[in-house]
C-alpha cells in the first residue's frame, strides 16, 4: 500500500509501518481471517474485519474519556472500513481479562480450584452464572501459536510492577462495568472480555488494539440467556462447535462449509447492528 510497509501478520490482524521512516504511528488492518484452537482456518468470514473495526471504533466513541490509540489519519482506500491508524505504544505483556459471568476457561479453572486466577469464588456456581461482581483475571501474552497463560494478580505485579498492575486492573474493571451497562441497554450481555493497554510517549495508560469486539469478548443475547440458553454467543462459537465435531485436532483443519461461514458472518453483523443501532 502506498505509504505503508507490511511488518507483521497475526491470526487476524496485519500490521504496517510508514515508509517515510516515522516511528510514532502504525496501521492496523483487521482481515476476514478466522482462527479456532490456535489454527487459522479456510475460508475467510466475509465482512468480519469490517465488523471488528466498526465495533472497536464505536466503543472508543462510547468511552471517549478513556485514552485510546486511534489517530485521525486517513487509512488507505484499499483497507477502508477495516483499518485504523494508531499511535505507537509501549505495550504491556498482559491480557487484561475481566469476567462478569463464569464461562470458558474460567469455568474449567473454577471446577478444579473454586477460583479463577487466584480469585476465590462462591461454591455451587454453574456454567454461565453471573458472578457476584466482575473479576480481573489476567493472562500473560504467549508467542503466536501458543496459549496465553492465566496468571494471578500477584504474578502481574511481578511482571509489570505494583503501580502498573493496579492501574491495569482498575481501568479494566471500570471499562468493563461501563460497557456492560451500555450493552445491557441494548439487550446484550457482556459476559467477559480482554483488553490490551500500553503507554504513550508521555507515560499515559492507553487502551489499544481491538476493544470489546466479538473476537475479544463473549456476548450473549439477554432474552436467549433468560430462556436458559447460555452457549449461543455473538462470535465464532459456530465455527468452534463445527470444528470440534469434525476435526480431531491433528494435521490441517478441514475447510469450513459454506453454511458455517454464512451463519458466522451473520452473527458478527447482528452484533454490530444490535450495539450500534
């Protein structure tokens, strides 16, 4: 792309830096790639990158008082609608996970220890139960292709220092509570999410990357949840379920059927419409 040079590709995002040698900004492009069980799958989910970008920018607007990394620079026409020009930050090696409900890996850990990342929880909780209050359950970012490691707050302090750990925890819990209330007004439950933060040149704690998207969060339809269904989320769970039923985890994952691709694309689009309408 004119003015930008590709430097990195993750599971979903592609990163570009300016060709003019400046080091203060970067271009983040959300592709339509989809991953599950640490594998990038084929084919892509049409419109997924645009949906992730639209939701992220919408949430940044809802949380306008929270410093974020988006710059007003125009993005190249080739990636319009699925890219952001962002301020370059010094990123923390911590996934700031907040859980308001018990599900996913948190449920597995709870069943084994009655706690999640060292946070004790009441006995007798079931899959999808709402927690007494949201909890901060950080993870250490793993290299690409490896699983992130759930860690305690004490381990977070060891990694980034007491002041930064407290700031990450407090900011994450505050943003989660505010976002949960906004989603609830739209008939959507924000069950859990993960944030990434960095510091800018002035040392300001800054919210970065994708924010409160269906790739970084677990959303449920409030009416469906109230009716007893706690597994139908607004994300790629359709893909995970199909893959779990049709692949043993060995070798190359099978190609996703057209019907799974179409249903997943529709699910992403439905969440955009529910939140931003």
